[in-house]
């Protein structure tokens, strides 16, 4: 049986789609004492573990596998992960460092499983996955409309935290929007029916509206940079989709001004959200406290340039900083300070080659595929730029969305080649046994690294500012 026909992979794809949907709705603890953020981490980790089980099942059975890897990219990613593993072993808390290392590895594995299915099952599966992501956004949008109406009826101006529900911090929702906004635009563009196309462009406009409610400056900057860079690179082929996405942003702004400003003001309240205070905040505190975080990350990089302080360990070495942030809000400084400069260079090289491969497709694909390529590039640039001022690679739900995006884009790129070029040779029995053994070790190491924390949810105490022990950012009680 081929991997494309395996019921396990179908169940896995459903699991990922359900995870995207339910993550903001898990207000009850999945484990005793767990909070919203903990629930979302558990959901994200479940997807990573499920992907590992699906992948090793295919590996051990010797099923035919799509050949997804570019040799240069896989070499750089392998070097990046090897250096990270060594860094984890030498870190202050190897247990927590290993979790972050294996978590990123398994999210890459999740992307691989999604990509293998998209590459072999084609456009039909891609459309289903995008629709699942769109339905997840639409469900959350419905929740936000109900929240808005309840506050409007109460006659009280809510705080942004009370308006954007389902996340410990409304900025975590903005991180999700960086990935989901262009994916919604892609879903709309791929709809064949005019009515469905208009419906999903309307959902995209309302998704922009929620972005203006919280005024996620990092997401806005990332989206603007993604559109500008892609338009510059692809020129006229990117223009139709980019223009429509910008029109949806204008529609979202208009909806915000009517629903969250004009109507509340007419009822004697101040406008809802942060849109009108955004300029003042940007002028008064343009870095939002990030300068001291970046300074500390640079100090850590200088102190340990080769292997870094260990994955997740900015939470330990930056615990004395005001605001208690457990990551530097910059993916370059995060990897450089925690994994070391060689690992950072390897990761940048792999990302650059992947983005270059996307750009090269512009001359190889059919005209009807140009919107899809444009959306992949916009999303990629948006993640890279927003990640320079945020914690996209840290927060569990945004990390889950990134893994989903990478898998869809990766599989779509591979599907452009002929099927014969995409199939890898079957592995020998020795290699399959070795792969199974490594998988068991990864599962054991992952569970051992997180299980003590999960058991301690119900008895943990609030973290004190002067507590000298490490403060991992894996769970809710880290400094965020």
C-alpha cells in the first residue's frame, strides 16, 4: 500500500486540521492545572508526535516515499539540528533544551508528512487543507463577533485582552494571523465558484479587521514586506493577487472603523481596540522593550558564539530583564544566542535556498498557478520579517500554523515535478530498523523532557521575579 493510500496519514491530516480549529477554544484544562497556553502547547506537541508515528510507520514498513529533499537544504538543516543537539547537551537545563530541539525537529517532520501527501495526492488535497484552515479562521471569527456583540450590549469598552479571546496574550493571535492571512487569500483565489470566491475574500477582509483591532505592528509590517518583496520579485504575475489582498485589507479597515469605532462612539463609548492609539504607542515606545532583549541576546551570542547557551535558554539568562520576556523577539538573535552562530548560518542558508527555489518556479509553472506561488512567497516573507520582532518560532499555535504552511507549500513545489522524479528508493531492512530505534529514542526523550512539567501543573507556584532557577518558555509559567 502506498503512503498516499494509508488511512493513518488521512487521520493525521484530520488531526492537524482539528488542531488548527480547536486551539483557541480550549478554555478547559486538558491536564489538571493547565492553562490556555499549556493546552495549545499540548495540542501542538500531539501533532508533532503523531507525525513522528506516521513517518516511522512508513519507514519501517518500507512503503514507497516521495523524494522531497533538496540535497543542499537537507545538508544545511542536518548541520543545524546536529549543532542544536550538541548545544542542548551542554546547556544549563538539558531537559528543557532538548524539548525545544526535538519540538522543532518534529514540526519539520509534521511538514514532511503534509508535504508527502500534497505532493502525491495533488491539488485536490491542497484545496481541502486550505479549506480546513479557512474554516478554523471562520469559526474563530464567529466567536469574536459574539464577543464584540456582548461587550457592545454591556455598554463597556473592553481591553484588547478581553476582545481577543482564546490566547494568553492577544499578540499570540497576531502571530497566527501572519501565516493565516495570506493563506485565506490563497483559499479565496483558488475557489472556482464566484460566490465562494467572494465569500472567502469577505472572510479575509474580516480577518484583517481583527488585525486592526489589536494593531499587530509586527504582523502588519510582515504582511507589507511580504507583499512588497513578492510583487518586486514576480512583478506583473504577482500583481492581481497582491492587489486583491490589499483591497481586502482596505475592506477590513472599513469594517473596523464602522464596527469598532463608529458604532461604539455613537453609543457613548470610546473606540474598541488599539488602532487609534497605535501611532502614539509607536512614537512613545517604538521598540516595546525589545532593545534590552536584543542587547542581552547579543551579549549571550558573544559569550557563547559557537554553540550558544542552549535552545530555550534565553528564558534563563534573560530572567532579570524587566517585563520577563523569555525570548528575544527576534528569530535571528534567538537562534544565534541559543544555538550558536554556525547553526544560525546553516538555518539561514536552508531558508534562503528554499525561498530561492520558490522564486525559480515563476518560469516553470502554468499561468493559473501564479496566484498560488505568489501566496507562498508572501507568507514566507511575512513570517521571516514578522519573526524579527516577535516570537513566531516560540508560541505553540503560530508554530503549528508555520508547520502547516511549510508542508502545504513544500508538497505543492514537489508536485510540480514528474511523479517518477519524486519517488525515493525503498530502504534496506537495516536502515528501517535503525530508523525505528531512533524514533523510539526521540519519543522517550520528548516525553521525559516534558512529563515532569505536565505532572506539576496542578501544584506549581507563580514564578517570582527574583527566582534564581531557570524559567523555560515551554509552558505558561515561563516569563512571556
